[in-house]
């Protein structure tokens, strides 16, 4: 076996003494390296997108939401205490959810108004960590105007950074909250309007949330929407975010109708399924690049077999078996595959681990925005390398390279010495 590996390595070298390795070998190795590199970078980006999106969803939303069929939960404190006793539940908080409009005179935007309990919400969500201006605790009491002391204090509202930009709002500004579910008058339904003051601006890093969410205190939401002491539902934080489905089914079974629980995977299943499917499809598509590189390895070996016909005949005449000849060319193809895979893994890791700086440089040089947050709902280019993905790609590339060597190696092994030397 050592001499077979030695001969296989010798066949990879160029005929000219000035060149260490043949150009055909370089091209074949580069094909494998590019395929492996593309796979690692793309899967790292898609994994980064998926994990970043999960982090944003779980930071802004609860792990499980408990609702009531046909309306809000009137006597929610006993229900909340009962939910806290379920195994795996870490904390609970009530919330109110309704669609309204924000108006600043010239600008109007439809948003989702959430009423929260500032004392317990921090135990369930990470909203308090995303506030970049003001304080979430300012929702608990009316706030006077920083511009005109004669204006009466107004209840506070916390809005997203992108929403504040769209409405041209700053900390301390007044904004009108309009509910389409207003009062019935002789002239018909009149929308309900109430002024609020911006006491905080948050930035989750997810464009969809930062443009569509506004938070007020639980009591202000109840008064404005006419809910009395009722709430829309109860949010839960659990110990294991990947076992929420089982816990939600347990809650549904124990509480029974009219209550029902939905976990974060159910509420975001469309986008999570799309990301998972897209990642799998991209892996299959990009594996075709490695398959193309494998054809390059096979072509290289066919050319070498044709070029080394005389050498093969001499080796067989000296006693080399067909299996030994086959191993020579298998080793040769594997060396190309292994070296190409190693170079591809190294290049892929370097790019994947430094993707954001690379994208920033490309955008500055070209002036073209490669990553629009309006489209992807994220404010940066996420990339996360998973060791198991790198291992899977490496094993797949080497395995494809090995399979590509079998047929040309078998052709070389079955070559008859007399036929090979006849035309020499």
C-alpha cells in the first residue's frame, strides 16, 4: 500500500520540473474546495438567520400564550396562579392585545397595541432589555410634557425605533391612539381617541416588530379599550423552549374549554418551517456543486489513466495486481478530494466567521445594499457555524470524491498489459 500511495501522489505532479503540481489537479482540487466553501458559508448564514430569528421572537414574545375562546379572561389572577404551578413554567404575566392606529397629525400608522404589567412582564419577555431611550417603568404613571408645563400629564406609550422614525416621534412627544372599536352615537360608530406621551423607544433588531408594536400599561389598555378588569390572555415563560408543545398540550388538557394554549412554534410555524425547508433545499442544491467537482475528479483520472497506459502495463508485467492498480488511482482521487475539502472547510470557516465585516466592505465598495432590513426584518447579517454541519459537509464531499474515483480506477485495473503495450 505505501508504494501505491507514492505512485498515486507522483501522478499528481506536473511533467515539467518548474511546476510542482499539474494544472488539471489544481482545477479539480479547486472545484471541490469551492463547492465545500459555498456549502459551509450558505448553511452558516441560514443557521444564523434561523437562530437570530428565534432569539428575536422569544425575546419579544412569550414561550406560551393562554387565551380564552370568545373573549378575554375576566378573572385572570386565579388562572395565572394555577398556570404557575404547571411543571416547567417559570413565570407568568397578563397582557392585552388589540389593533389600533397611531396619529401625529400628518402621519398615521396602524399598529398592534399591547397592554402589559411592567412588574411581571420582565420575568417573561426581554422587552425591558430592548428599550434604548426612556424607561419601561414610566408606563405606570402619567407623564408631564417636557416642552410645555401647562399641558396636563398624559399616560405613557413605548414604541419601536422604526415606528418612531416613520411617525417622526421623539421621547416626550404626544401621539394620539385611535381605536376603531369606538362609541355608538346617533351618527353611527365613532372611533375612540386618546392622547398618549412617548416615554420609551425600543429596538428589538427585528424590523417587523419595531414598526408594528406599541406598549402601554395594562390598566390604561383596559380603560381605553373598555375591557374592565379583563385581559386578552396570559403569557408564560418556560424552562425549556423546545418542549413548549408538550406543555401546551398538558395545559389544554388540564384547563379545558374555553381556555386554550399556543406555544411560540405554533404561532410562528410558517416562517420556522420555511427556514428549515429552505436550509435543507439549499444543502441539496449546493451539494450539486460538489457533484460537479466529482465529475472533474473522474475526468482527471480518466485522462491520467490514458496518459499512464504504458506505466500501468509495466506495473502489471512486474506483478502488480488489478486491485493494486485500482488502489493507485483511488488514492489519487482521494488526495484531490481530501485536500479540496480541507481547503474548502478552511476558506468557508474564515468567511463564515467574518461575514458581517466582509459584507460591510463589499457594500461600501459597490454602494449596493446586499442586505435590506425591509425585506429580511433583521438589522445585521447573521452567521453561525454549526460543527455538525461542517462535519456532514466534509464527510459528504470526501464520500462523493471517493465514489467518483471508482469507475476510472476500475477501468485502469482491467487494462490488459499486452493491449496496453501493443500501440506503444
